[in-house]
């Protein structure tokens, strides 16, 4: 895709990002509201990366770094734009961000049932680690 632009999200993008995730992302999060998205951008302005083509939001990834771990969330691409290099471009941008911040390894949150995502992550060089499981405790009610 030649006209793809990767950029940092702005607070004014929050509503569009939420609409985009409804169309392109699997699953939901307790943070799926404008306060969650704008809070992320305020806390770490470089974490939410967006891919646009001809002014259309076609992809996203959250590349969070807490000084210890590099974490990837919400890698999503609009169905009509999949298999055109959007996810690859987003992951490269995220990895460059991590490297610039001193990150040593990137971890991705991937839904167990999302087989298509498993293939995409493997193609990007990520390996599944079966000996880990995620433990969660909601701190807020949706």
C-alpha cells in the first residue's frame, strides 16, 4: 500500500478509534470508551499508532512501554485492507518506538480464538508462549 501513513493518535481521534475498533477489532475492553482512549493518549502520547490511507483510518496498534515491558494491544486492520501490509507497517512502527525507548522484547495480547491473528503474529516473527496465562481483575465496571 503506497499511500499508507502511520501517525500517533490525538485526543480528537478517540471517537473515530472506538468506531474503528467496532468494525475491525476482535473483542472488547473495559477501556473502550472516550475516557479510556483519551486517557491512554494523555498518559503516553506515542502509544496509540494509527494507519490511514487516503484519510481513512484503516489500522491501529497500541504500543505501550512502561520502562520495563513493551506491550502490544489492539492490532487491528479494516477487513477490506487486510493482507496489504498495514499490520506489518504498524508493527514496524511499534518496534521502532520500543527500540528508541530501550525496550528489549515485545509482548502481544492476542485472543485465543482469533486464529487469523495467530497466523499474522507468527508471520511477523512473534512466537506463542504456552507456559504463560493472563490473570485479570477488573477495577472498573463497563
